[in-house]
């Protein structure tokens, strides 16, 4: 997925309120319409993805998807 450079949101990945998964893997954050999205991987379908109306909501949603992926059995 090609994200428009103007849509990317830069954050401090060392911020105290970030979950450890976001600090370690540094997903990209970007604006998509009225939403803020958070992505690790090539695209939302195959990667780890979350969205929300705020930065905090997007990262929280992404972290929940990260945890789901982490607990999925590998084939």
C-alpha cells in the first residue's frame, strides 16, 4: 500500500503512553479521510492494521490486531 507522504503522521515511538508493540515495531500512522490509521505491513488485509478517530484510538485498535495476529496459529 502506497501511503501519501502528506498523510503520514509522525509520532514519538518512545512516548510513555504507547503500547510496547508500537514502540518495538513502529507502525506507520496516516490520515485516511476522517480516520487515523495505523499499519504494519504492506496493506491492511495482510498486515497488522487499526483505525480510529484519534491517534490514541488508532494505536489501541492496531495493538488489539497485533495481539490477535500474535495468538493466531501459524500454518
